[in-house]
C-alpha cells in the first residue's frame, strides 16, 4: 500500500534530477511513510538522485542533507522512523535541503 506525499526539493536537486517547474513533487511512498521509504521512492522516480541523499556504503543520510517536516528538523531521526502524520497524509510537505558549510 502507498501514500501520496508532497516533497519539496532545492533547485539544485531539481535541476540535477531533471524535474521541471517549481513547488512540491507528488510522490507515492510505501507505508508506513518513513524517510527511508521516501528516499527510496525518490530514487526510483528520479534515478539521478540515487546516492545524493544517503551514503551508498552505509545507507545513512549524507551529512549536509537536512529533512524538515511540519516546521521541525527531523534529520537526526532514524531513517525508518515514521514521518509526522500531516506529511504522511500529504497535508504538509517534506522539505529536503542541503546544509550550507564553510566559513
């Protein structure tokens, strides 16, 4: 069974994946909706994103990738933890951003 969620990606990832336009992407994700299932669905729908959000060797989130749901940073939650209910229902988007580093 799948859920239809909304995912917002930064322009750099949208261009890399060949996604045209702006706004959230409607994405079918396996239930329960988790970050792991969402990343997997993104990689299936947009193969160019494979290995951009998680390390291929460890499967962990890449250090400079952040996930936000319902206004909160959920980046450090386990990838197999369910996302907040409004995101899983498609009422709120899952926002994926690249962190800024440097000085």
